[in-house]
């Protein structure tokens, strides 16, 4: 037989076998050395025509190229094609343990352009734009006080001449107020005062709803008993450039005790030291960017009777991460003639406290009250709370229980959706019981009124009955509310129930399914948003945790737990979630 290729007739594999002479062995050795030098050592080289795919499996990266696992070779003898495919499917993939470098995406931003684009309303204004709409709402105030306010509004310094609106809703003095406006307009000038009247009382919220139609960058809303001066708009714009947010010159800051309560600028503040301070909400005057009114109507007002100030500050924090501030603006302005009517008294004060409780469950941030809650438990059913309470009571302090996370839960509060299909009263009763067992209750008071905080009801769909809230609406509602609650509490631990083996009983003809799985995913997304967004910290922490510091990113352990089962050890009923 020659030195050409010989074939193994016995096995009849059709594969060439070269003669093992000294010359061929030297050639093979040389080729091996060349390959060792030129090819990378980290993994076998893939064919240029064979894609290499890295798939995430847990924390490992799996290389799925067939050429790297030898699956492009001929099948073993005696193996048909179907068996080959089975082998390929079961063969273990090659794990790539190399650290992967994160690729930074840095693309230039751009916006869409289209015909007649200039006819579309946008909220884009030049950085130095000072255009402002000043709105005065009059009811039972004095006409001579309105005249003083309008004179100051039309004499604003260092800014563009403002648009000035006067709103009179079912006022018994409408004719007198209109006469003041007519007299000022008759003089002429750069600005014309617009007078809007209605026999229906749109009350406190109406001025903000109509301000949605303003076409200026800023809006200043002023009560009929608050005076401004000639630099009010300029001063607010300067504050806005320093710290964007909702601005005024009088506000309230809650505390854990009545003694700790503050009110800008007169109660608890040294104005020789502080130039401004964060507040829960304002009274008498509000300065803001007009585009933010989009969020004023983002969710339904709890009541039309009062609390427009609380509502505005709440939605600013919840949807824009923007706080409310009191600044030194118009503090020395001329006093206005006094009026006898005051709106926020008596039952209105009690109602405002229930609105405050409602907003805490909806994701409001308390500006400066440290939240003592160490553990937050998200639940869907009363049984979830009962099971978690049993788990807490089973903790005896033994050394072998230190690894069980709920045994170090500390002060524990419950959060739930509060939707129409849930047993809300049962959830509240069980949540209060769990709070009392862990001593979680605390206060965020305003003088003379205090409501204990024990649980967080998100009131999906605003707690209304007979409203079929679609998934996309309910999910977005829960997402924003829970994100706000997490930012306010900053808990160390969050527990989520395992719903993988549960299905909610839907009404006949329902258009929904997989309710529990959907909301479980919503909760996980809220957690992901929370952990990847710098916290809107409490006012007293503003200097300790710098705005640009990574310390502002929250840290929180997230656990999924199962209900107790016979013969299953507690440690096997919980797993930490890597979200």
C-alpha cells in the first residue's frame, strides 16, 4: 500500500488514516505548535460562519455555539439522526466564566420633526424664559385687597410682563371684583387682566385646573389674602433654578411629636441661617412650571372640599421626585386688608388628616419624619398576613434561627393593593394586628391632630367600588404607589408571597386571568425601580448624603416566602430574590 491515504476496511468509516512515519509525525507536531501559538487559550475558536451566543442562566454565561461543543462533527457509528439531535439537546453547554465588560451606550439624543410641528403644544421653553401667568382666586375677600394684588402683579421687575388672571367662582362679590379689574384695564398697559366668573363654585381646585390652559413657562397661584411684591416672580425663578420644585412662602413640616412641628417661615426656623426649607405642603401661594399640572390631574383628588395644596405636593413627589419648598419671597410685602372668612377650619381640618392618611398609602413621601419600619410585607390575602404572623411568633431567639430572615424583621408593616376584589377590611384588621405584634406604629403629626400609622393601603383604582380597572391601569397605579412607599420608608427587608401555585377566582365572564402573577411581577418591577433610583432623602439628611453620592441608592433585601407546611423546615420556605 502506498504513502497515500489508507482506509480502514474493517471499520469502514470512510475516514482517512495517514501512515505513522517519522516524517508525518514531525509535520503533525509542527502544525500543533503553530495552532497553540496562534489560537486563544480561553476557548476553542468558532468558525466564522457559526455565531456564538452568550445566554444568561442565573449568574452564569452559557456559550451556545455548536462548533465549540463539537456538535458539528459526524454522528457516532450506528447512531441515526433523531438520536443525534437528542444527544445535542442533552450535552452540557460550555460555561464561560470570564467577567463580561458592560458596554456603555452613548448615542446623541434627537427629537422627531414633522410638518406643522410649530402648531403642536409642547412644554419646551428656553432656559431663561421668564413668562409667567399669575392667578388670583377671589371669593369673600375685599375688593380693595384685590386692587393691591393686581397693582403688584403688573409691576413685576426683571421678568417678562406676566399674564394676570382673576377667577371668581360663585362669589357674592363678583360685581365688585369685576369693577376692580375693569378699572385697572381701562388705564392700558403691557398686560391685560382677564376676569373669569362662574355661578358654579369650582372651589380650590378650579384655579389649578384652569391653569392647565396657561401658555407660559411658569404659573403663580395666589390666595385672596396673600400679598406679593414687585420681585416675587423674579425671586421664585431664582429659587427654581437653584432647586426645581413647588415653591411658596408659607408651609407646614410634620414631625413625630407636636413639639417638633414646624411652619415656614415663622415656627421653628431661624431665617438668618436658612434661606429655604422643604415643606410637606404650602398654603396661600404656589409657584411652579406650568407643565407640571399634567400630574395634578394624574390621579383623582380625594375630595373637592379641601386639600388641593396637599394633593399638588403629593403628586409632585410621587410622579416627578420633586419636593415642596418654602423660600424667603414677599415676606416683607405690604399687608392686605383683613377678611372675616377662613376656609380651612373645623371639620375641614379633620378631613385633611384623612386625606393625608390616604396619600401615605398612595406613595406620598413625608418630608422629614424618619420612618421606623424595618420590614415591609406585601400581601394579597388575609391568609398571607396570618401566616407571616405565625412565622414571627415561632422565632424563639435560638442560634439556629438567626439565618431565617423573618426572625430579625423588627418593626413590620403591611402593604396591599386595596382593590375592589380584595377583602380590604380583613386585610386592615390583620395588618393592624401584625403591626401591634411588632410595635410598628408611629405618627406624623400636625398640631392638635394625630393619626397613628400602622399599614399602607394603596387603594388601587382609588378604592372605588363598581369600577373594573384594566390591568394596564391598575398595574401602573400599583407600580407608582409602591415605588413611592418604598422611597418613603426605605425598609431593610421586603417580603413577597409566593403565588406560583395560586390562581385568583375570577367572576364568570371576566376578561382577566393570571391576576396574582401579573401583580407579583409589578411588585418586582417596583423594587427594581426603587433600587436603581437615588432616594429622595429626608430634609435633615440632605447634607449627610450628598445628592451626587452613590449612598443615595437604597439597599434592601427582597425575599419570597411560602406558607407554612407540615414537615417543611422554615429555612426551606424562603428564598432571597436577586432583582
